[in-house]
């Protein structure tokens, strides 16, 4: 048996209309279906599902858990500007070496963290191999 890859991302949301607008405007996700409490989108072949749930939510206990999407470095400033124009809450990024490329961290309306990142896994591993002797590479 072998897992074949990502099937979909499903996010619990507090306001389906607000979240639908966010995923369309920020990610350019294409709506496929919307019901009273659920919506499905296509994001360049990735299935994103939103399910509205009436549960308590809090930004107080945020972790570094996030989902990162690749963007081109030439588009970095445009993405920053677009997020500002949409009044999306952006977070300060961690200190990073230039070889680790650029990132924008931001929150969806329910406080889920996302990242737009200009680097690749190869960029990250090459940087770590050059600078992090404590790491063991397979």
C-alpha cells in the first residue's frame, strides 16, 4: 500500500460567505459548488473544501503550523500589495537567510496560517546542507 498524494484540504470556517470571498480573492480559487454550509474550490487542480461549523475559535494559541504555496519571486511585491489591499492580516516572518528565499505569512478569516513562498525544497535543503552541520541528510 502507498498513499498517492494530497487528495484535498478541508477547512472548518466560521462564516462561509466571508471565507468563500477570501479563497477566491487571495488564492484565485475557482468555485465549484456552494451549499448552506460547504463550498468546494479548484486551485490549480487542488481540491479545497470549506465547511462552516459553529465552534469556538481563538487566535491566542497559534502555532507555526501552516500551508505554503509557491509564488514566483518576481510576483512577491504584487502579492504583498494584494494582501494589503484586501486587508488580510499578515504576520511577521521569521528571520531567514537570503538563500532560504522569501515568504509572506498571513491568516485566513478564521486564523489559519498560510505562506506564499518563493523557494523550493531544493533551495531549502541546499541552504541547510551548507549551514546546518547538526542536520543529518538521507
